[in-house]
């Protein structure tokens, strides 16, 4: 009797395990079937390691890549190179490319019918938010320099331009693969010394945490000796400056003093609040997290960190979104690169809803920072360099190697409800940011505004 009972218990246990396993399989089948089918070993969907179905289009409907006995790209070289980090390469070496990330959506998989008899015929259209024409203009504006350009609509989250240079040319694979960094999406996957563009974050902290900040002033003599004996230096003597003027002339000495007064805890807290130390999921593609070390061994290290040097490393996409939050008065739309999927006949399959960040900056602080950044353009960079654009911006000149020219940065937004665009540009070894990266951004924004973004 005992033997029968024990066997019954074992059978019951095995039956329960079978039932649980079946439910687990069904759950995973519904959630992961697309990924299972898209595994590269599936020869029905892959030819020579390439997904063999679907098309990838830009936001205007221009076909950027399609499968036709191999993947065919745009004829125009600049358009092809400027969009490759969004579209992807057939070999999957660009990790952020749609051909790799969204292979399961391109193959035309259906839960009940699979991928159909002919996968190429049953593939899907992937519509990206990228504009190929604006991207081509950005790539040409970089003029062969190593760098990046990002532009997005901070009300919808749509990334209009995501350009990286150098880039991989799928039509000349052997030649392109020899270029260092051609597969890297600098905009999403990398982080760099920000230089003075980080002073936007330090300004936010000062406005909210320094006592009597409206009456604060600093006399810049061109250098400031810190308590530990080291010096902070400026490019010239700025004289007596307020907080707004310190940001406008990018006074290192003033921001060094502010950083020490605020302290490492406050600076770290505001770097976190700005969203820089978090990563964004751009339709499943993770951006890199910015990193900082405000706990240096001396006050000089802390001062340089608040200035944007030292061990500061910023992800360009996160900084662009932060600028979008300033423009929006606190929070911004989260970035996205996918608009929708559709059948080849045009019927939409999947639309993506706008999602928003947490509050990255207090509304009242955002208003003040907007005024500061607008004044920066009017008094420092020159409105004539950005004709017709109500641009609010901050430049940066990041020193990363004393034997080379500094990296040039330019970031900000258009304070314009008809053209709600935030942007960022970095030109490696470009020198002064307003001249190198600022010139690129003007060219790109003129094209984007002309097209109605």
C-alpha cells in the first residue's frame, strides 16, 4: 500500500511538472517565438548569415535598405553612410542596426502561420523615424571628421538624425571595415569627456542649492589657486561675472569655485537627476550610461569634474534628452527610432506610443537655464551664425589628450513650438566647439526646419 502511495505521489509530481512546463512553454512561445524563429541558424530566413526578408524605410517613406538577392542600400553614398548605424549591416557587426535588432520583425513572423512559405515575399516594412536627407546633410557637414550628430523631437521622441563618422559602407565593405570605429554608434553606445557642456548641469545645481545665487558673483583673474595648491585656469581673464555670465563666457575658475562650494554629493545628485547616469531604451536598444567620479582626492579634482573635465564621461544621447527636458520645462519625450511596422501593402502593424522621462529639471530652473542658454547664443556665439533659428545652446571644448586638438561640442535646443528640436554634435579634435560643432549643427537644423520638423 505504501509503495502504491509513493508511486502515486511521484506520478502526481511529474504530472504537475508537465503541466507547469507546458504553460511555461506556451508563455515563452507567445513572448519569444519571434526571437526563436529569427535565430541566425534558421536557413529558411537567413542566406549566408543575412536575414533575407523585409525593407527598412525612413520617416518620409524612402527605402533605405531592401532584400533583393542580398541587401540593397541607397544609391547616394552620403545617405547610405549617414544612416548605416540605424539601418545596420548584413553581417550584424553594427550592434544598433535594425537588421540585427529587429530581424524578428522584418521576417514577417506570424504566431499562427509562422513566416510563410516564402519569407522574402512575406517580409515586413520597418519605418524608422530617421530622415535620410537630413542625415546626409549632417554627414557631409562633418566633412570627414570623426564625430557624431544627434537631433530629435523632444515632444514626440522621434530621432530625426543619428549620424556617426566614420561610417561603414556596405557597398564597399572591404574598404570600410579597415576604418577604426566604423561599426561604433558613438551617439548611442559611447561616452566622452564633455567639457563645458556639463556646466549646464552644474548651473542647474547652483540655481537650486547655492544661497543668494541671484546676488552671487566671482572675479576671474584667469586662474584660481585651490586650497590644495593646484590651479584652475581659464582661457583669459573674465573679470567679475554673475552665474549667467559665467556660463556665457564658460569661466572655468567660476565653475571650479561653484563646484567646490556645492560639494561632491550635490554634484552627483544632479548628474543623476539630469538622467545622464541612466540609460535609455531606444525601442530595445540600450544607450550607454554616463559616468562621473566626484569623490576625487582633492578639491581641484572636484572643481574640474564640475567643469566637465577630470573623469567625466557623458553619453551624447542622454545629454541631448536632458536638453530636450530643459526645453520642455522639466521632462521630455523618451527617444525612439522606430515609427511603426507595416505590411508591404502599407497597412500598419505596430505603432509606438510616446513615453516620457521623469522630471529631469525643475520647471522654474528650466526656465532660467533656457534664458541663460539663449543669452549664450546672443552674446557669445552670435545669432547671425544661426539665421532664422531661435536657438539655445552651450558649447564645449573637451581636452582629452594634450598632444591633440580638443574635441568640440555643441548642444541645446530650439525654443520654438513649431520646431521642437533638441540636438548634440561632437567633432573629435575640432577645437572650439561653437566653431566646429556649432557650424555643423546650424547646417543640420536649417535642413530639418526647412523640411518641417
